[in-house]
C-alpha cells in the first residue's frame, strides 16, 4: 500500500508498527480508516478515497 500511495500521490506514507492486528490510517493527524470497524485490511482504492476526501 505504501508504494501504491507513493505512485498515485507522489509522497511516502509513514508506517508505524502497531500491536494486536490493528491497522489505522491517519491523514493530517485525523483518523481516516481503522480495521476495528471492518476487521480486514483495506484495499488501495478505499485508502485512495480517504486521501482524496481529506485533500478535498
């Protein structure tokens, strides 16, 4: 996913290791996605939608 974000938007996403299988995406320090709601890893398209909305 990090590479997909870099290719589409031209910036490198920071990856911070978490615990317990939790995966969260923050955009400008705001939570944009958490798998605590979906119990799965998001698709690239789902994250792209969140990035686009945040850039809005």
